[in-house]
């Protein structure tokens, strides 16, 4: 056996920006044959972006992408990646729900055609499923849409490991165990080690630090688009990983811990949410004038709870698990999907939530609309020469400001925020933080879901979510980044 | 065993066959004399052209679009069949091939400009009708002898419509469900992004689906004149609604690429039977179209119940 | 959006101008051909006939504006039903006219509620829901109104056909109606809500709009307008007939598209509906005057619809 292992892929000084937001900064990476690279980091660290660039789904801005010794950075795409043996299993599934398992395998293997293709496809995927997940219980003629999400993930993973024409050198697994139960997850990780033993490579992204520590050869820690640490797995411990993911400087805050405590203990309860059926259940409580933060890794139930609160308030229904005492408004984080009305002007976008109060004789009073537009243009400093311009003429940060204006300018007593600062520049952020603080001092309640730990320092009270439940609660005075990280990731190894 | 039979999956796929058999059973009960070769042949006579039109619509629905022009298109192909095809077969075949190519071209246009198929096919319905009126201004024409012979053929034991319907269902079923490219085509309806990412051309698949729809539309028109002998531009106007209802009754979904060829044909057969059903129920033919609507609603209601059970 | 689309956007900045421009051009060509004869009559006829298309066009526009996939295919059946039922109820007498109006409104209300129930309770896509309900409605109309040769009450017939200085009174009413709905779209909560829902249903909900309530109102409004159309159309034509609504399905959608409303929803254009309705009628008149055969007329109408939508391009809603 040669001591020189073949290098599969190497990144050198790779950059990727989305406008003002730097998703990848000067990233170096290398993966040799027969090794498993673990990749960890908190929200927005750049892991997904990095993997997307590696798999060819996103182009990089600059830097060298060397695959099997050739620099392919120019025109690198999914086809090239595939031909060079790089596959990826992303979190969002790329199976066709209306096709069977065997048919889905056919879709990615052009050579599975002609007479008898179905049988070959069935055999191909069945063998692989048996190899990776013994006792999987999946029939190759099952329609994917009818399978549970766990089984779908198993199919997607097994499919990535099937080989027909294109070689297989490196498989990227992005949170592959998120929908798998513990025994199935175990099977997958064991298989990864087996594949690695056969000179295949793997990049494993997971928030389950135990998995990373036990199954990787090397670990890369990312934060804010940069690689901040890279060491053999044996040199890491769970605490070291957590420490590396955090920043060296503790963030500042202008909030007064005394006021936070006073509000929590004496102000009226505005929102109560939580599943009473669950044991060791921590309820979310928000009081008048309080800024409550929802933390933890993205997609662990925070947005779901916000929507539950929102729906309950909008529909006026009574539910056991949610109680809301006042009108609500919501600031969306995903502007395109949940917030912006792209055909409308900035002014209309801002006023839409508040129109009810502008109506006289069944007609909306244009002067009142104009007034509100101008008021908020100045208050939140939206950079535009004219509020009647189309909303898309604004920069991303200013569009987000418009969404804030919409929610804050309404009659809502409770404002829900769904990770609204994503991709917003630092100047805007600080302006809005101040605004939120002022509004809360005037009695407005905020439920603030954020994926950035630093922002939690603007909250009076923080709830940390994991796997759909609240697992920890911290008051402002006790808040540290380490506590949040600890609670966000799985306890124990 | 009972678990599988009462599972939502089985219930959903059995619904088309169940509806058809239920209706057939009701008819047999009302008028036992229909349980004969002659009876079935008469009741299901027009099943073939309707089934072909339904299959055409199915291909469009498979790629998440809707075709509001299939009725007039079938009328056009019927008119061409009753005129050009009889007088000048070569020209007739060329014209019909041109029609199929036009359909494929529509698919390309819709894909290229990302157009709503409803509006485009709406416009095309005028175009097809206009051409049909030019080809055959007044009802008339004569069907080619060959087609008449095929459609009038007396198969022993099993009535021709049933044979043809079964053949259509099987051929399309095998083509879509058993061929390797058929799997990819259906995939473009379920997750187009994923299929495109795997390197397949969405343009090609769309054009193929539309072209196939045009092909079956041509067959529908030709089989129709085989039954009626003469043609007229408006002869198949109702086929648009029939074809949509047929696909839906057959378990097809509006989005997601889940369609069933066998289900679609069964749906077409069910719709065809409603006329006879109403006659034997002594309900006036005025209610024929209403009955079709009611069946559609009942089937959809049952489907909604089954889906709710699954949730 | 590429450069050529942007150029088009600027040229046709006021989309309804385009439809009126087309109308003017077509009218000029027609009277050029007839050497000025009957120019006024053509305009009067256009106003007369286009009125009915506008009534249902507005309803269809409301439905289409609530978002992609929303369309009311039950309009023709509704027209036929309303025509048949009201004629029978009024039985040609002026005293029953008011009752007839209420019956028409009742028809519309029932159809609208039925349509929406299919959409909401059975979770059927609006196209299929209105399609299946149209089957039932049409059958009801046929069964109820077969052999109907009842003349409309004289008052209704007069109202539908009388003219003031060459302008049909009905047209004046419908112009006012269009004006009313224009104001609704621009200045009322309801109008603003539809426009929001059409652009992004989810964002509308998250912005505090009661989405399902608005959709319900919209489907009911469309049905009400179709029923009213049936009533006055029967008055205009001297009675109801079973296929009186047939041409209005395609026509209602065509005037929405040509009039400049977005098929993807979120952008409405009421003045454009009048322009498009006039345009379509005058186009047919022009082609007739020029001696173009029926077949060619149909082809050109279809090609124009396709040309308009191809130029506008598909507006894919943000996902």
C-alpha cells in the first residue's frame, strides 16, 4: 500500500459572495482518497455553500478547484463533477415522488436503458440498499411519494452510491442522518467507514458532533464563511469543537438585565406556546414589552412555532397548546417566498398590513397611505428617492427594512420575526436592533427567531430549540455563546 | 390482507375500476339485456375516440399543463380525415403529420416562453376550429373505407370497443410505465428540477409529450369518423371537457405527474356509459352532462376522503 | 427579463391603451373598407354586444387575479341557467321583473357558494371544480329550460336594447359598473387583498390578509356577474336559449388576457376589459366586412390571443 494517497479534490482560496454577503472567504480544502472529512459549523457558516460549489450546483467567484489534479474552476458544473466521481446528497431531496425507487435510479443513470433496464435498476438499488441498510424494508417498486421521509432519505443516499458509467470517488452527505432513526443512522455511518476503507472518500456534514467525532478522519470547522480550524479528528473533543465554532469576542449588548428580569416577572403574559402533552416540556412565555429569542440550529422547530402562534392569532381559534393575547404581525426572513409583493411599490408593500385603519367610506385614503410610507421611510431609513418606486428597486437590506416597517407600523402588539436579518448588512442590522429595543420599551412584544447567536444578546430571554422542542431557556444576564452552542448540538457523544 | 385492501394507496388506485364496474353493474341491473355483445357494443361505441382524446389530455396533464383545445383539434383531424384523407391520402397523411408537429411546436413555445398552457391552448382552440371550418365548411365528407372497416369490425365474443380500449390502455401503459425513457418523462412532471439536474432536456420531454398528445388526438378524430361516417368542425367540441374528466376520474392528478393510462381509459369508459345509464334510469338525456359532473364530483369527494384518512 | 421584454414594457406602459389602440385601428380599417358607411352603427353594435362580454370578463378577471390556476369555467353554464330560470319565473310580465332580478342574484350566490365549497372542502383545483360544477349547472339549465320560448318582460327587453343618442343604455350601465370595479381594485381593502393574494398567497396570509375569505367572495362575485349577464342577455336576445353562454367561456378569458391583466395573478386591468371586448367584436366585424371567411376569422382570433400572451411572457410567481 502506497503512503501517498491520491488527492481527489482540492480547493484553494475559493470565494463566493452574494452581493454584499460573503458566503465563502478564502477557503482551502482538500480530500484524499480513502478518507472521511467531517464538516461542522453553526448557521450560516458556509457549509452548504461550500458543498454546493464542490458538487457543481453553484459557481464559485474565484479560486482554484482542482479535481483529480486538473483545475476545473472554469465552467465547473454538475455534469463535470459527476464525471469526475463527485456526488452529493443534499438535504432537500431530489427524488421524483411520482416514480418508484427503481425508476428514480434510472433517472440519474443514463445507461440504464433498453430491454431489461428495470431489472438491472432494481438489482442495482436493492444491492446497494442491502449493503448500506440491512433490513431496510424498502421495495424497489415502491412509489417514492408513498415512502416515509426516513425511507426516502435512505433511497437517496443509496442511490448516490450506485455506480454505472461515471466513477464514484467522493460522496458529500449533508445532514444525512437528520431523517433517520438511530439504528439506521448507525448503519449509514458504518457503511461510510467501509467505503472509506475501499479508497472512496466522503464529506460528512452533521450537527451531531458525536457522529463527526467518531466517523471522520479529519474535521473542518467553519464560521462566517471561513475555515477556522482543521485537524485530525482524534485531536478534537466535543468541547473543542464547540469552542472553535464560537467567536473569540463576546458580543456586546445595550439591554439592561434588570429591565429584562422585571419585565419577565411582572408584565402581562402575551404569548404562551408549548405542547402540554410532552414530558419535560418547556413552554414558551412572552410578556408585554419583552424581546424573546428563539435559538438553536436552523430548522429545529422555531419557525414552526412562530407560525403556530401566527395562525392561532389570525384564525382566532382556541388551541390547547397556544395562547395569544393580542394582534400579531410577522416579519418574514425569506423575502421572496413569504414577504415581498413584487409587483407593488415600496409604499404599498409597507402599508399593506395597516390598510384597515386607512379606510373611510369603504375607500382607502391615499393620503394616509402616503403619510405612512413617508413616516417609515424616515423612521427606518429606507434608501430610496421615491416610495412609489417598485419594491425590487431596493437593495436586499432595504427590502428587509420595508418588511420591518410593515410589521412595526401595524397595530400588532406582538411582532413575530422569522430570522429576518439573514443576508442583511451590518449597518441595517444595528439600526433595526435599536428600533426593536425602542418598540419593546413602548410595550411591544417580540418573538425573534434568529440563526445568529450574536443577535440573541438583544433579547431579554432566550429559548433554545432542538429536534422540534425547547430544550433550554436562558435569561439575558446568563446568556453566553457557549451555552447556546452546547444546547443546540446533541448532548453527549 | 384487509390492511392492504383498506390502505389509502390501494383504494386510490382501485377507484377508477370500481367506478366503472359500479356503473356497469347498475346498468346491467336496470336493463339485463345490455349484458350482451350487442348491448355492450352499442353502449361503448364512442368509447374509443373519447378514450384516445383522454389519453392525449393525459400526456399534457403529466407535464403539469392543461389542454383546452383537444376537442376542436379532434374535430379538425376528423374533418381532414373525412376529406383530404379520402380524396388524396398522401396529402391527408401529410396534413395530419403537420398537426402533430404543430402540437409539438406548441409544447416548445410554452416551455421557451414559460407560458400558461390554459391561455395558449385556449387560443389554439380557435385556430383548430378555424382550420376545420375551412377544410369542411358544412357537415359532410366521407370517411376512408379502411377506417370505417376497422371501426366497424365485428370481433367475435368481445365487442370491438372493449378490445380497442384495452389495447390503447396497454400500449400507453407499457410505453410510459415500462420503458426507460417513459420513467424519465413521468419524472419531469414530478420533480422537473431534479430531472434537469440529472442532465435531461426538459424542452425535449415537453415537446415529446405534446407531440404524443397530438398523435392521439389524430387517432381520436380518425376513429370518430370511422363511427359517424361524416364529419363536422364542431363534432368533438365536448371532448375537451370529457378528456379532462376522464383523466381525473382515472386517478390522474393535476400536478405532480401522477397519471394512469389504464385509469384514464377506464375513466373515459365510465363517462361514455353515463348516457346509457341515464336512459335506463329513465332520466332525460338533458341530465347526461350533469350526471358526468356529478360522477366527477363524487369520485373527487371519495378521493378527498381517502386522502384525509391517510393524513 | 431580457432587453426586448423591457422595451415592450415601456412602450405599453399603460396596458389598457394598447387594447383601445387596437380597437381604433380595427375600426378605421373597417370604415375605410366601407368608405365611411355605417361607421356609427358599427360603434353602437360594438358597444351593444361587447357589454355582455365585459360583465363576465370582470368576474373572470377577479378570479384570475387571485392567483395562478384560478379560473371560472362555470360562467357559460351559469349564464344559461340564470337565463332559463329568470325567464320562466318572470314569465314575460313586468311586475315580476324585480323578482327575476332577485332570482338571478340567488342563482349566482348559489353557484358561487357551490364552486367555492368544491374548491375548499374537496380540495379540488379551481379549474376542475368549476368544470364539474358547470356540468351540473348546464344540465339543470337544460332540464329546466328545454323548449322555453318565453319572451322577456318588455321592460327588461327595452332596458337591454334601448339606446340614447346611439349609445345603448345597458352599455352605459356596464361602463359605470366597470368604473365601480376599477375603484374597487384600486381603492378598497378587498381589491388590495386580491392583488396581494395573486402575487403571493403565502405572503398575503403572513401580511394579515384573510385569504380564504377573500377567495370565497371572489368566486361568489364572479358567479353573480355571470347570472346578471344571463338575465340581461336573455332580455337582449328575446329569450333564453340553451347554448346562450357557450361563446362566453373563451371570450371571458380572452378579454382578461388581451386587456392586460396578468394571467399569473396579482395585476388587474378593468379598463382593458372594455377595450379588449370592443377590440374582439370589431375585429370580427372588420374581418366580416373584408370578406374574410368564418374559418380564417377564427384562426386570426386565436393567433392574436396567443401572440398577446407570448409577448407578455410567462410571469412565474415567486416560489
